[in-house]
């Protein structure tokens, strides 16, 4: 089942001279982890805002094409142009790159419960979801903490917990590790893998950490200047290392080395991880 369908999407912000998105078409299957990479200014964040209806419902501009979300629990389809953002937020959760822009309550538990209270849920249901979100994000024991006192990784996990409590079937994350140190990055990316692999949540992840995307994504989209320039399985995208480098996408060291060795005839294929590279060095190409 496709839970996201984007067809011929074009969008230009008000008073902008150029389109931020041009002729974007793709689908996302239920349970898939879709990675989106590309240079700054390529339209990745704008695309994220179209997936839960913030564009065009809250942020206006010239919007063409279709973005259709399917709730896998009911099979019902929602066209984002016609569906209110609060309705879409129970299906598609959005996590921004700066967690501080999403956190505004006085305690961790109040932050997670805020959206649930606005849904008018009963107290027992709120408590059930609160406990589950705390558990899955590793924040249990921090319920009474003031969010600004948390580490960067904890703040981002809190932003994810607040989204998870709404029980969306799809989570869109826009560069969630861009402001984190290496420990925080591993915390958040580990959580993303957990949500996708063990909890079956469909994930759309915009991330500069291409090593993670190429290692764990089921499919990768590469954007440049508002357009999709490459899309396919990680191995297929990795074979276009020269194009990625030209676009300014930082390649993982293992990919850089294996791509060069492939050019020299030492390897028969491009590999994505250090483990793969080490296992193939010295093996003659076929």
C-alpha cells in the first residue's frame, strides 16, 4: 500500500521569483524508510511541509499538483489541499531540525501531553500514550524536567515523543540531527531505526548524514534546485557518486574509496559500508 502519493507537485512561495519545488512525483509504501538528500536550498524542507498540509493550508503560495496521504489503518485517502492540518497531524507527524522551535511547555510530560489534550482524549488514554512515548524514546525518568535543561539529543527525542504520542502512522523528519553532537546524532538516528524497523512506522527522513541514509533507507531521493535528480535503492543512488559529489552531497568514506577502486578495476561494484569494503578488498573484480 502506498501511504504517500505525490504527483506533479510544484510550489512557489508568495513573492518568490522561482519555484521551490518543480514537477515532484514519488510514492512511499507503508513501512518504508525513505531518505531524502541534497544540497542546501534544494527544496527538501519545503517538500516536508507539503506532506502534512502545512503547505498549502498554513503557508500560502502557488501550489500545483497533488499530495495524497492514505491512512493505513482505515484505507481512507486525504488530499492535503482539502484536509485541515489538525486532521493530517494524526496520520503524518512532522519533526523539525530545531527542537526548540517545537518545545514550549514547562515539563517533559506536559510537552508530550499537549497535543493529546487538544484532541480531547480521556485521561487514561493520555496517560497510556504518554508512558509509551516516554518508554520508546528513552525519556522515562525525565517527566518533570524543564525541556531547555535537556541535552540536544534529549530535546530532539522529546520533539519526536510529542509527535509519537499522536500515534501517527507516518513520521517526517527534517534534518533532525543537524544541530546535534555525535552522541546526539546516534541517539536520534537509533530511535528512527527503532520506530521504523520494530514499530512499523513509515519514515520520511531528510538528513545530511548520508552514511545513515545509504546504509538504512529502503529508497533514496536526491534533490537539487527543487527537482528530483535521482531516486532508487541506496545501491543504485550510490553508483552515481560523481553526480552526488558534483551536487555537493558529502559521501561516506567507504563509498568514496570503493567508487575510486571500482574506477581502477579493483572492485566490481560500489559498496556502502566499511564492513563491505573490507570484505571485498583484494577480491578480484568479475
